[in-house]
C-alpha cells in the first residue's frame, strides 16, 4: 500500500492506537514499549501488511525532530543538583566512552567480517563507521525505561545514566559523519577532524546555554493571555535552537539537551502545564519515530545478518561497553564494582543508532544497506536482552531502591506561593498518637489540605479519623521542620515540591 494524503491519517490513527495498546500490554509483561512500537512498524511494513515506505531522508527528518523533542524534554526533567556531583564521569562516558566503544567494537567488526565468508567483508573504515553508528546509548530508550518503571537506583546511578544518554549522541553523530567523509574522500585529516569535533561540541554547548537562558527570559516576559500558547512557543524555541546551532556548525542535539537543562532548572510561567504538554508530545514522537523506523526496514533482510548481528551485539554488551565504562569511571573511584557493571548493562541501543544508520544510506556508501540491517538487528537484540532486564539487573546487583512516589494529587503550587507541598501515606507510625488529624505531630504553619481514601478525595477537619493507607496532601511554610517531623514519625518515602 502506497502512502498518500487520502489514507495517511487513517493508517496513522490505526498505528498509534495499536502502539498505545501494545505499550500498555508490554508494560504489564515487562517488555519495553519502544520495542513494541518498532514491532508494530515492522508488522505493517513492506514485508508485513504492505505499507511501502523506503525513504531514508524522510525517516531521518522525522528522527531529527523526534530526538530534538526527546532530548529537550529529558533535559527539562533532569535536576542540576542531581547531576552536579556526577558531571565528571557523565561527561567522560558521553565522549571518551563513545570513542572507546567505537574503536574496540570497530576492530572486532573488522576482524569478524574478514573471518566469516557468509557476510560482506568490511574495510577498517566501514567497520569503524558501523561501530560509531551504534556507539551511543539511546536517550529515548533510557529515559522512557527508567522513568516509566519509576526505578530508584543507589550511588546516583540514574542521573549518571540519563546524563550520559542525553549527551553522548553528539559524539556518535560526529564520528559517523567523520567516517563517512573518510570513506568518500579516502583520507583522514586529523587536524581538521579534531577542529570539527571541537567546534561541534563547543558551539553546541555555548549555543544551548545562551539560547536556553534567552528562552527562559522570553517565556517569563511575553505575557500571553492564552496560557496554552506557552507550550507552542517553547516547542518553537526547541526547533529554533537545534536549527540555528546546526547553521552555526555546532551540534544541535547537544544544544537542545543543554537548553532543556537550563529551562528545566529555572522558573518559567505555567511550567506545570508546559511540562505536561512536553511529556505527551515526547511520547507521541517516540511512537512516531519507532513506527517510522519499523516501516523503513525489510524484516526479510534481517535473517541473513542474524549471525553477524548476534556476534557484534553480544560483543558490545559483554566486552566493548563494559571495558569502555571501566576505563572511563576508573579515575573517579566513586562507583562500586556492581555500579560499574550496571552502567555497562544499561548501554541500550534504540532509535538513535537506526537514525544514524540512515546517514550512510543517504551518502551512498557501498555497504550502507548491510550496515543499516545490522544496526537494526542489534537494536532489537539490545532492547530484548537489556531493555527487559533494567529492573531485575538492578535488584540482582543490589542497587535498587525505592523510586519517586507516584503522585496521587495532580496539583502544584503557584510560583507566587513560597511554601512546600508534600504527599505522604498514613502508616501505623503516623497514628501512634491517635487516629485523628489533630493528633498528628506536625510543625506550625502546616496544613493537611486533602485526603485520598481509596478513590475518593475530601477536605479533612481536625476531628477527621485517618485510616492506614490514606494519602495526605500537606502544605507547609517550613520544609525543613516538616522533614524532621516525617523522620520522627518514621516516614521515609514521600514526595515534596518546594517553591523558594
């Protein structure tokens, strides 16, 4: 079936509906939703139900838009206070780690393709290109899996993994473009290559920070009557930041991630509604991106590369990625052996390698289709083996802990109110002085403003009786005293939102 204006909306709605239902079912059985989105695309593609989509340029364009939104949203959700202590190892993993993974994996690919007679023998440059395309961990996969599972990790591993996956795409992108150029020209200029790398990173970082600050300033001063337009305005800034950085010869992916960090760690008007909009929009583009990439591949072409794909995939999972991680985090000495193992394990491949694999296709590299199919196959292997075991592996290594509580009250404090809002669950310790609200030991200027009992919400009074399992919404002018009160009541797991 050829896509045209007459049927694209119909097919699109069907694909989105099936993807959402599949994602819900996958979550129940522990299968990454992104893998199922990819599968839905393959099912409806040329080897499945017959949708003909073979345009890598269009797939690449959709991928660039989607990654811009995903990286910006990921930056918005990352708190600077969380990543500040781990900036060193995170940046080294995102740069040196990608380079080491490329070199180690590339040498293995060059050796193994020369050894096997059933596959195409790749040159050293082509082997390095294939390795570079797969060298970065996928931000879409890491963000969605860690956050959808609400997984808490010891040793500050979650911000390390999110910082690495959010900032390592630029290095892989530049290595991919550099190696394509080497293959096409036939020579390697180390000085020009080094200059390009420096310019991409420096311009991308500076542009992202400056434009992020401009975005915050503009959002807080434009004063739009319709608050829904603030989300549209921020989306326009995302695309502007990526494109203007690219025009300036910087790395747009790095710029939008840093801009997201800046915006997310500053106060902007209607921040909650804007964040909600971007959460939904991010999931939409993740689905669209994975569906598009699933449609682009011909599943019948994956079987011939299965053996070489498994060999390279297992080598990356068990050899090159762990070795790169060990070398990168060794100077910092802050991670335990199990923590290093877990960082190695969450080296997920996903949409980013597949999108980068379209660049050799568009450039007309001789073995580009072979490279694309291997990358696609390895992505499936990675999502099945690593994506389904993110949680169990953390527990097995003794690194899992209680994650962020799911919020039961969908409310937030306006910026003008300088108070702290928290949610707690009533336990036996909370009721040790009595089961009425007035019996709770709470600081002055603290109010319990709402109670959730089962699926019912109500405003309590002083004589309201509390039951074990009730959820309380608490507002206080003194968050430190409130924390101490929680500790005295034995409450360790609670969420708190503070306006300062």
